[in-house]
């Protein structure tokens, strides 16, 4: 029982809190619908919140007696709105341990965190679950979009045949090069709002992650990179899929389509394990048009969890109506991957 004598305290994390924090997170772990656990090792936590490109992250704690009973992480990233640079936070890895739920603690922790962070960043975004979404809405977060999930089965009778020409070539890379960086930069700039996907970000987010190996696949045509993806293998519902975490393409989506429709054949020739297909989600210009030729959109009733993008603006110079702007969002922007 929480009494006035043993009142809950709210504070910023200090170095000597990390061990207790990880214990609380792992006590509170749940397996989500993609079979990804919120449990963290110290190595994963340091990568996610200390080694990120901005070197800025904030973790807010709720403590009862000496025990951490709630936590609220906000890593900070460089963000661009209409070619102007800002700082954006991502409210993620939030929670209150089981025995202390339904006592208003998450509400108080959220209020404490958002009041403090509002002076440090320009805006914030989140992908809440069904337990936390009402709290975010009460804190005046705006719903930007419900992200669709697209699925491409690796079945010959459902596969689109778009063979490569002699001038086309698929490659799998393990590191970045300048041409690839330029492709992601130019693709991002086609959108009004996006995380800045520069070399430091892409290396940190995909190639240096301790969460499992992520690879780069690209399509070259006449010696020039035309499309590329960051991908990883993941078992979902007991079946093996390729999860597309990030993507970029030049000129139009036909090069993306060529890469997707020929990647499985290329990987099979390289003796990689077979997979059942591809999963992708996100927001980008004409996303339905881009994906509809090659993917099937999962109906909401088949989606165990809606992917909802919410945001809140702190900087008065930013127009608060961001819903109708063109966002670039990929699965790599969601921390569970």
C-alpha cells in the first residue's frame, strides 16, 4: 500500500539507477505481437540510450521507497521540418510495474517527464500501445496516422514477375558508402518531416545494433544505386520473414519494386535460409501506390496491434498541425526493432 510516508518520488535517472532500472524493465517484460521482448541487457540499453548519434537521452523514473516502479525513456534525434533542423524526442520504453498500476503513477510520471523535456526539445513522437494511448491523448498528443502493415508472401503463384535486365544487379552490403548515404539523404528530402538519416544515424541504428544482424540490400542499374533497403530476418508467429526496416529509391518506385521482387531469388542463390515473405510498414509519399503493386495490406482485424503515430509540439515556431504534412516514417523509427 502506498502511504503518504512512503510517497512516490519522480526524478531523472542517475548512473547508479541503471542496474535497478534494468531489473524493473525485465520484471515488467512482455512479449509483443511480433515476438519481440521489451527486456533489455545492459549492452542494449547503453546502445539505445547512450551511444545514439545525438548523445542525448532522458530517462524519468518513479520510485517507491528504493524501488523503481515506473520508467519513461526519451532519446533525442535530429529532425527536419521543411528543411529546418530541430530536435525531436521519441517517448518509448515506458511503463509501470504490475503491482503499482491503476494508481495514477503513470499519469504523474508522464506529466513530470513532459514538463521537463519541453524545455529541451522542439517536439516529440511516440507509437503507444493500447495501455498508454489514452494518457498520451490526455497530454495533448495528436494522432498523425495509423500506419498500415504490408505483407508480401514468398509464394510463386502470388509473386509478381519483374525480372532483372542485364544492366541491373542486386548486391548485399555490410557497410555504408557515399553513394548509398546520398540516396537516403535525397529520398528523405522528398518529405517535409523526417529523422535525419545521415551516416552516424544509419550506422548506429542498423549496423551497430546489438539486437541482431541487419543487412543492406540494393539494386544497381547501369552501375548506379537506384534503390536500397535495410532488412533483418525475424520469426513472426513461428514463421520466418524479412522485415524491411528502412528503404530509399531514386526517381520512382519501380526500382524499389525490382529489388523486392528479385531479392528472394538472389538470397536463395546465396544459400541463405528461405523465408515466407516480407513485412513492411511506415509513411512516405504515395505509400499506398508505392507498396500496392507488390504487397498486400493487412486488414486491421488481422493486425494484433495498431501502429499509431502520435506527436506533440513544444516549439511555438512549429506549426502544430503536422497531420497533413508529408512524413517519412519507417519501422526503423519504432524502438521495438
